C-alpha cells in the first residue's frame, strides 16, 4: 500500500541498613553515603486534537497576574501565541525544598525552576553540606536554608517552604514523605511512589491526616506529546483501541549504584524504567488491568544484577480486551518507544520517555484513497519538570486535587507487586476489576 508521509515487596523499615548503603549520586561510592537513616484530513475530531494542545490555566485564586497580550506578528494563515502566561513575582511563588541532591535534582529539577511560572527553590536537604552549599549558591538559596537529614523536621518552622520535592532512593520515599507531611508541608514525590503498597498507603494517610497534598511526579502525564496522545486515544480517532507495544531500557553501569541495590530500589528495571510503560498503558486507556503476567531475566555472573532483575517482559490485559506488551531492561542500549494500535490507525512515539526530544507520529487510512496517511506531529517542547511543578503549585493554591495523587502511585506499586508475583510463580495473576475511567487520577491538567 502506498504511504503518504507528511512529514517487590520490601518494607524499607530498616533505616540503618538503608542509610549505610545510600548515596545521592547515580554513581554511588562509599564517600557519598548519607550520614543518616493533519490527521485532520481523516476526521474533524482528530484535527481538533492534532491542531492544538491546551495551555495551563492561569486562574489561581486571584493570585496570578493577567497574561501578557502581544500584537499579531504573522499572517492570518499562520499560528502564533497572542497571550503569554505571566509568572508570579518571585516573592509570591510557592517555595520548595528539594530533598536529595543527586543527578536528577541537579541536572533536571533545579534547572526546571527557571521555566516555572509559580515555583521557586528556597531550601535544600542533603547529607553533603559542601555540595549543598555549591548548589545553593547557583540558585539563590541562602546557606541557612540548607538542612541535613537529621534536622529535616526543622522545615516545620520555615514559612518560606510550602512544599517538598522528594528525590531520594525509592526505599526512602515513604519515610521522608511522612516526615514532610507531619512537618506541615505538601509533598511532591518521585516515582515509584515507594517500594511496597503498604508504604504507599502510609504516605497517603500521613498527608490526609496533616491536611496536605501528596502528588507523585509522573512527569509524562503533564508533557505535551503525551497529553496529545491521550486526547487522541480517548477521541476515538484511532477507532477501538486494541493494544500497546512499549519498551524502556538502558544499559546501567557501576554495580554499586543504588538502583542496583534491592534494599534501596525495591527492584530492578521494572520500578525504575518499566513503570513508564506500565503507567502509559493505564493513562492512554483510562482503564485498569484485570490480568497481568511477567517473566524476568538476569545475565548469569553479571555483578550488576546480583540483587535485582536485569530485564522484565510483561503484559497487561484490560476489561475492554486491550492488551499491553512491554519490555524493560537495565542491560540494553537505549530503547524508549511505544506504539498504540487501534482499529482505524496507530500512533507511535520514538523516543517516548526521555526528558527531551520526544516525537509523535500518527498513521491512518486516507479517507478518499488507498494511501496510508502518516503524519509527524510538530509539538513545541516543554520542560517536563516545570510543567509538573506548576501543576502542583496550582493545586496547592486552589485546593484542587493533583492529576497524579498518591492513589495513582499506589496503583502502580500494586501492579508492580502483582507482576513480580507472576514472574516468581510463573503464572498469570488475576486482579479485581476497577470500575470507571481514570479512577485513581484527579482532574486533567490545564
């Protein structure tokens, strides 16, 4: 046919054991241990989805300044921005304490604050005073706003800090989320939420008891390409959804890094990078799986995988008949893609999961010929972390429930536990049916 191309279940309770192994950098060494415990041609529906992506709302309980209006520059045939969302003045922005100064915080999260409209970093929590001072000087954080893990509770007395962003090894998420809630702070926590569903539940209860919000940092649920793909999948433009193929793999290095230590990570490739495939299958459909199966593999005698799995291949079956087939690995060259299949077309992203460079392509049959219409969608990139930070800030300012609350993180961890059970017992695991669409998510961002 011619083609027209348009262009684990760990309690994590042994804090001393975890602290003896923990380091904030991805390359862990003993020296860095913590010292503490057009598709529009196919249908108008698709055209509406492909043609635009909703921008974040600026209605923040009267605190947001009105957008800056610009005169038209280009001809009426061209699209351009007429209004630019105005950021809040620095002193009015939501203050965050960043908990953990590893690679993700330094390379991605802290730089993202420059792209936010509503947030600012005001405090740092680290077991390495020298590194914290170095980072603080680059982001205007006062030395007195640097805390270590023993003095974490002193954040309760810091009125400049309204929220904390927890960027620690997985087995420490629950402890510091609970401590932050008790200190009266809202919590944004990296994924996976925790290393067991029991820990996730404790995190939810701690935030609820404190009257504070808890959001899990599923950055891709706020990213424009994935938001567009969600809209496309839900619109019916691809017809009835049939299946998803997804892979997320990378080749890990130093065997001593915390991601390869079960006591710190809770598992291997699945909770770290496989969770992206798992979460995508759920948010693209709005459904929850009823059957899961998995097989794991680790290369014999490879010191990287003496404690955690190297690779996991898993499948999820949903009530509608939709099936997701996924691969996640710590031993392969970068492979970060997904392909969504429907009765009338497909959509794919390759790459789908990195921080930059995402690409979305849609294919459908041309309505008036035998040609296949394949369109590469040009979507302006946005900083994933800035988007999730501003969403959380809006939720705090307006009292709105986050799109990815603790319940969303809890569901993924329950599914991870079921997948590990399947791999261990070498059988399909049946799960209780969950009614409704997006039962664990709050209102859509925007």
